[in-house]
C-alpha cells in the first residue's frame, strides 16, 4: 500500500473512528485501526466487536493494500503534525508503515489487515431512510434517559420502533422515560422493533453533519443495525430482549398543568440545583393558579447546612394547586434538550409521575418519577 493524503483529512478520519477502538480487551487487534485503499480513497475502520465505525478519506492511491496500526499511536502522531501532504507506505515486511512528511519521517509497527475482525455491512432486511435533522433531534432528546448500569441490559439501549412512515425512539432507566416520534423518508414494509445500545446512538448523533439523509438497515436476523451517513458507516450489535411497554407508563390524565417560558425555567432550575446538590438533589415545584391573573410556578431547594433557594415564574396554570418534587439532574437534563419557547409541566399528585412536554409539539414527551418529600 502506498498513498498520499492531507494531514488534516487523515486526522479528521481518525477522530471519527477512534471512539470505536477497544480500550480494555482480550483481543489486542481491536486496539488497532484498519487502513486500506478503497476505490481511490482511504478507508479507516475501528471496532470493539460491539460497534464498528468506518469512514472514507480522499487520497492519491499509488498502490493498493491494507494494514492495521495501533490506533492511539497513529492518532496522536498524525495529530501532532502541521497541515501538510503526507505519504503512507507499507514496509517491505508488510508488518508496519512508513510515514513521510515535509520534515517528518516515522515508522510504526502493525499487523496484517487479514487479522482485523471482519466488519459486516448489512444490505438486506428492513431498509429505510430518515432526515439527518430528524434523527439527530430524536436521539438528542432520548439518549440521556438510558440506563448506565447493565443490571437490565434492555434499559441501556434506545428502543426504535418502526411502523409505516414513522419511527419512535424511547429510552428509560427506571426513574425517567423519554419518547420521541420522528417521520421516515421511506416507509417500512413491516413493523419492527430494535434496541440499539445508547452508546451507538450517541455516536450516531455525534457524527451526523449536514443535511444528507441517513440510511438505516436492520439485518434479517435482527442482530445488527447499520447507519449510513455521508462517508461514514456505523454498524452495531443490537440488544436482545423486550423493552418495557412505555405507552403504559405515560399518564393519560392530569389534575394540574403549568405552561412556562423554557428559558426562564432553565434559569430558575439551574439556580435551585446549586442548593439541591447538598440537599439530596431535590427540587420542589409548586404550581398555583391565579384567580384573575396568571398563575405562578415556584421552584425551591434547600440544604440544611448551606441554605435554601426559591424562584418564582409566571405560569398559565390549569386545574388546582399542584406540588411535586424531582431529582434536580433529571429536570435539568430534559430542559437542556427542549427547543420550543414554552414547556408544559403536568401532574396528578405528589406521588405520581410528572410529565414534561414542549407546547404545540406532540412528537416528544418526558416522564419523571417524583421524589417523596415533606412539604
């Protein structure tokens, strides 16, 4: 293999695939990145056997071939170079590469490309397409609600339910639930549910750029999913199991509903969170309707050894007075991903789940379990 490419292009390509490089593994080759010529371009690939990321970089290919090089070594070295055209050539022994630049000459030992784990590219199964913005927004509004601990593996993923011209993404960790519905550009011929690891979804969101549509393929065995972006492919194993019936977890009625300005709610919540850190993370919300004037939403928190905080917002309150307490992190997380100017807070009782949703947008709903406090 012999190729010439811009340092900046190679650096960006390595930055794309490095998140799939294994960190702790019993298979050392998965700590390498595969460099191979492919149709007049460079193909860079990395995998930890659960997720694989490949990207293509423009280059002048003088001789075809491929090799694997330790990912961290190559990434750090290329990142240290100044912008320039660099030459990458495999050594005669075929177990390393020589990199030449304007004032640089280095060799790196690697392994034969044939030792690298094969990266599947599903082409058959359920195939559909979605706009990049719709997928990016959907992932951003649900992925943070997935569980970190794998005591229940299905909760560490994002449930994707395809039906007709719509896909519904849902994530839950036992204390909160996020659900987002997005339109598909290509309708699916059969209804399908797939649980994609939250880490994979986070990487997809990170890598989406521009407005090119995203292709999705779920293989016939329902064991792998492919996301094809522009010049990037992400292949991931799916989580096997049954995701909870989240439709049953979304309250269908409410006794109190408060509509407030999102920016103001973020500000007051952020202030209350400062005190909540030393007060078991508890934020109290009190919704009070007004008789002949707008109602109010009062947000408070307190820590015995530090002090307390109370902020009040003007709100359109429907129903009777309502009181509920949330974990401050859960509240700030969901407020951070909303985009509409107004947000609605809904509740039935202090011990029942609260619902947070953007106003005039039925595509998203967030459910949070309350914390039990003394009022």
